[in-house]
C-alpha cells in the first residue's frame, strides 16, 4: 500500500438494541450492546425533531463529533466511535454509557458527597474551557453521577442556539435558571457557563438545607453580575486548591525542595503576556520533567531552559537562556512530585502558578494593529 491509499473495512459490526433513552431536539438516543465484547453503549442518531432543521444543523452534528472525539477526561462522557452518512444528512455517535443518577438525585441520597461532586464538576468544566468548548445546556440532568461517585458531564448543546431575540428558526434552549445579565448584550461565553454551574449548585444548597458545603463563597462569586463574576473555571479550580492547602502539611525538607525549584524555575522567566496559560496535567508535567532530567544526567546544569519552562507555561513568554538551573534541584523536585498524593501535587502546582502570577506581565501586540 501507498500513503493516502483508502482502507475499507468491509465486515459489518452488529449491535443489539437494548432500550430507548429519548428524543431530543437534534437526535434520537438508544442503548445498544456489542455482544462480542459484552459492552453497552449509548448511540445517538442525528435526526432532528423538525425535518426542516436536518440540513441546517448537520454541520453542528459534525462539529460535535470533531470536538468530543478528541477529548478525554474522567468527568466528561467519552465518545468511542462514529458513523457518518453525509448523503442522507445523518450519522451516529457511540458514547460511554453512564449508569447512575443526575446530580440532584444523587446528592439527595448522598449529601456528604456534595463537596467532592462540586470539585469534580469544576474539574470537568475547566478541561472543557482549556479545549475552548462551551457546553451550552447546563442543568442537573446533564451532570450525572456514576455508582462509583464519579461525575460525568453529558449531552452538549451543539446544534442549539442561544435564543436572544427569537428571530430565527433555531432549536432554542429552555433555561432552567434566570438568565444572566450579559444576555442583554447578547453575550454567551465561559463566564456565562460559570454562572449556570453556579446556579445549579445554588439550587442544590437551597433544596438541601443544613448541608455541609465548603465553597459557598466561591458559588456566590460564580453567580455574581458579569463584571464581578469569577472570570474562568481555571480560577475556580485554583480557589478550590487554595482551600485544600490548609489541610495539607509538608515537611521542612519538602518545603526546601519546593522553594529551591520554584526560585530557580520562575527566575528563568523574564516576562509573559497576560494570556499565557498554565499547564495543569500533573502526570504529563512529571513525565516531561523526567525527560529533561534524563537529557542532563551527565551535566551539572540543564541544557535547555526553554524545555523546562515550556513544561509549565502554554503560550508566549520571554526567558533567560543563559541562566543556570542545577540538575540536582530538578531531580529533587521530581522525587517530591512522584512521592506526593494528587492533592499534594495540586497544592505544589498552584504555588508555582502563584509565583508565575508575579512575573512581569504585558499585553500582547495584536496583528490587527500593525500598519501593514
């Protein structure tokens, strides 16, 4: 075979129908079983309730597949496969079957899990934010909790419009909560999603009195007016980590290891734009740190400062290429991270972000402002 030759898998794969789940605005959903591997899947067929929408929203259906097929997070429903039939303007998505309850029902039976479920939900939406995905249909039925207590964000509102003025033929969302003030300016963005997640948990707190909840202040900031609202799920995530910091202890040796690493790392960066992001996949960070260390085993100082700073920063920034960073300091930090629990790792990483927060910031030049 040559590159770009088409490969056709001719054997048909059969599934056994289990039950109907429901009909939404853009499709019908059923439960099917692959008996060969004894696995159950949710199958969503693109089939709009109103035939006149079929051509209009087929592109949104394809966009949904493109986005969801490449994301992977334990708090977001997983897409396993898809089948597209563009000639018939239809297709199917095979997704993870989430066996559980919606978040309202689960908390009514397990009120002691509210804090953990809130943290998991923020984690899921932070991941979506990092991938520039808006859910667009936030309500309790779309946040499920499995029998193992894991939250799963499901049923994204692709193909549905934010109906600001009722002037089109779109499939509009029916809002469960009062509309935020930015709707008056026809704005729907990440801060709007923050508002609706906040309203969801505010409703839970109202419905279940005397429940022990650590993040009431954070929820209040999530549902504030647009200008006063917490700006990003990532910021909410950091607030949660700060809350956990007081409950976690580090030895003097561990503190010294962290400080030596933080001083050396942040000292490599001279300045960065305000829109530079911080990376938070701690497992990938540890793996990348180990690669830098392996490449410097025979050295006293690491060989490429940019490879080290790029492990933590996503975007443009200025750094000092000739500053020295000791390999021994890097090795000690790797050992600390590998020996720490997930909660301790989050605290360490958030402390590094707080150091980076203090680096000189500047607004990046917009190409539109250039004279030619």
